[in-house]
C-alpha cells in the first residue's frame, strides 16, 4: 500500500482578510464612540493600517478588526504588529500597522518536525519543503493523530493542513 500524506502550511485567505477589514471600516464609520476621532482601518498590500487621534481609540480600532478577523476564520497569529502592538504618534494622530505573515519559517518548521518526531507516532515522517512541511505515513490513523497533536499545541504561528493523499 502507498504512503498517505498531508502538508502543513501557514497561509492567509486574503479575500477573508479584505472582507474583515471592510466590515471593520464600516463599523468604525457608523459607531458613535468613533465619531470625530479620525479613526480608520485600511488594507494596504500585505499590511493593515489603523489610525486614530488617541492611543486608546487606535487600540479600540484594533479590537474591532481582531473581532472581525476571528468571525471570518482568520487566525490572529497571522498578524505581525509594528512596535509590539503599541500605536506610535505620527504628527497629530496615532498609527498602528499589522503585517500579514505567511509561510512557516525554517526554525518553526524544525520545531514542528521535532514535535512530530518526539511525541507523534513512530511511523510518521516529516519533511521540510520550503515554507511548508510534508508529513507521510503508511497509516492514515497516525496522520490524524499528528493533526490532533499539533492542534493541541500552542504554536506561535498559524497552521493549516492541506493536500491530503
């Protein structure tokens, strides 16, 4: 019997991110507590830019955005904040940028591979292929066990399982 496999990836659904940003911008434009504070959120390429006239309002914009992202099924682990999530003062307004991160770095791939090797079933092999991992085994049950194991771990990056064979 041939080996079964799946890939571990870290990808962002850009359409869902755009939808979440649009929903957050609409809510910010309509909410009473955001009137006359210059609050806005916009998607600019691979980053999300938030602005407001006070640090608290800028963090409130971030909270609205995070709520919309979670409702749309986008992991907050895909966001890399500038200044460690603290809004910076720029002339008369506070700004906060969040870059969208994709792919599994080589250090994180090694960490996941080590987890699979040490805690997973012995018949499972993990192979690093660029910014993703291919996990193979003769038993599909072992592959499902690896998925349960990784979902239970609190990794500092988002992962998805794709390409089942």
